[in-house]
């Protein structure tokens, strides 16, 4: 059986597929038509390339009405970087990369986004409750999510050690139970635009299960993107286990080396 890493390298070996990833890095969440604008190929050919990228888990897709939006998934690229680059030359290559970006005049103000899609054997109502109930979030997240979940209200991501200290705070921007929740995220006492990001939970019934899409937008930089990539995967794996089996994973996934 071909390994996941083989699929990633095969997908990256083609110039067109690398171009598609570059386009999504520049602007995430594009439709097929938007991605095809500068390709010079048929939609059918572009769809085949996108299918290989999705098979390699380099992109994920989200349905919005009749359109399919494509999102870059940086996890496989991050794993390649950790295995083949970071352990050898990380400090020196970071400096060279920064020099190269400045020399090429790239916009250093671009803020990356992250998208995670998972399928849960549950109902939209139960997934909504699991995201907004303080006691349930404490079970699988290691923090209580505390708010009345009304638009404009404050929410806090509080520690479960009895202190009630929040590690993340923000505002409820959209609250449409049981299908959509949007909140701002910021460190306590540092809620300035440069430090504030936004998280969207899209909850949709999908062929007898629930499709949960988490979009974390306006991250500060690539370092923050790398940090939240593993974090969201761990939290949502624990959430899925709780809703499907009634128990969280035997060991918190963020504690597994």
C-alpha cells in the first residue's frame, strides 16, 4: 500500500499542482472557476489535479451552496518540513527565507488561515452543545468555554484547574445554533487587531453524520499557523471520540509525543 508521504511527493512533483497550491496560499477558499482562471486548461483537467491534491490531503473542500471551496491543508507540508528540513538546517534556512521574501518584495503583512474538516457520528444539536457547554468542553478540550453565546457577548477559554483563569478571550460574532458559531480569539489583555484571530465552526448534517468544519483565520504568522495545526487536530479528535463513544481518548492527544 502506498504511504501517505508517497502521495504527497507525487502530488508535489507536478508543476500545475504546485501552482494550484500557490494560488490557495495567496487566497484560500477559491472555487474551481477561480482556480482555473490562469491555468489554460479545461475544468475537467483541473479537477483531476485537485483530486490528486485532495487524495494527498494537501487540500480540503467545503460545500457552500452549489459551489465547492478549496482550502490549503498545510499539515503534510509541515510534516515534510519537520522530517527533512528542520532537523538539519532550520535556523539558517529561516534567515535565508526571510531575506529572500524581502528581496522579492512579498507582502509580509499576509496573515495565514487554517481549515480542518472532520466527520462525526452525531447530530448537529449535540455537536453544538459540545462546543458551547462549559462542562463538556472541559472534558475533551482541557478548558471550559464560558459564555451565554449571544452575539456581542464575551467568551472565555478558562482553565479547568479551579482557577478559572482564561487563556483565550474574545467576542461572539455569529451564533446560529445548531449550525454556525463564529468567535474572535485573542490573548487576555492583548485584544488588539494584530493579536486577534477568528474561528468559525460550521456544523452540517451530511449523509447521516455531521460534517464539522473549523476555520481559523487571520493568524499572526506562519509560526502561529504551525502551532495551531496540531492543536486543532488533537482537540477535534478528542471531541469526536467523546461524541461517538461517550469517552475521551485514553490519553489527551496533545500529550502524545
